[in-house]
């Protein structure tokens, strides 16, 4: 797996990361969603550099212009519900992408500290020989991404996989690194070192789904 950590280099991305983390600014849910969307656009732009390009000719009013255009068939899959704004950011750039959605949530058993990932809803086109982008803003334990990958297997073997995350915990990166095939790229806006006992990233930002869409009742 190739890991691309965009925070290795300073850019405008730092501003959006700082705002989604900020305990005051993040309370504005519209701004939070928009910032995640903007981060999705930046991650998508960086990711596009790894696609496969073919020379194409465009006719202008005054002549012909040659340019390389990507030829990948993209399927964009997001994990509900926190993945929705990130999905929109990626879709803003990949106009013709097909789309898949999956619900994966943490089901806490008797005690609050252990949980299992429950996958309930899945819609997906064929993935055979396509470029699969899997978007999930928070890569914490990595278990949701792995559960999603397993659930997608019956839909075909993708040519390559791009995992797109906003904040990743080092433990989660290590876990998925051992799990996903070699032709996988991991795109992360920034990385945190800690995961607390409840599986939240520290310092992280809190619950990305709640910040984007409001608090939920626990099941
Ligand atoms: N999901 C979140 O929303 N936040 C975390 O810190 C981890 C998983």
C-alpha cells in the first residue's frame, strides 16, 4: 500500500483541518460539512495525479489542443453517514464517477469499550477492473474500512483502490496496511498518533457524523 500523507507539506489544507478540529468553529455544522467537502476536493485533486492518462484532442474555436485526460472508470463508495460530505467533495471533481453507498456503524455490546462493525445497507455497481475510491473521513481502528472492503468483494475485483480519509490514527493505518492489497493507495489529510479506549482519534475532532448531521440516539 502506498501512503500519501498530505500534511507532510504545508498548504491551504491546514486551514480546513484546523477549522474542523476547532471546538468552536466545528459547532457550525454547515461550515463543518463544507470544510470536509473542500478537503475531499483537495484529496481528490492529489489522487488524480495517480490515475492513468491518455492523450486526447480538444477542438477550440481557433484550432486543436492536445491534453492528457484520465481514462479510469471510477466508482466512488462512501460509508454512511459521515462519508457524505467527503463523497460530495470528491464527486465535485470526478463528474462521471459511479457511486456506491454502504452503512457501517459501531455496535457497542454490554460494555461501552468494545464494539463490532455492523454493515446493513449496500448499493454498488460492478467494480470489475474499475478504480475504487473508498471515502471515510475518520480512519480510527480501520475496522469499518475492512468491513466495507469485505462487503464489496462480491461486486468484482477493482483495478486499484484509493482509500480517502481526512484524519487517520497511526494504529488504523497500520491495521489496513496489513489488510488491503498492494495496489492500494491511502490518501490522508493528516495523521494523529493516539486512539482512546472508545476507538476515538485523539486529538481528532470528535464524532464526524454528529458534527455534520447532528447527534444521534445510541442503539
Ligand atoms: N469516527 C469519528 O467520527 N471520530 C473518531 O474519532 C473516530 C471514528
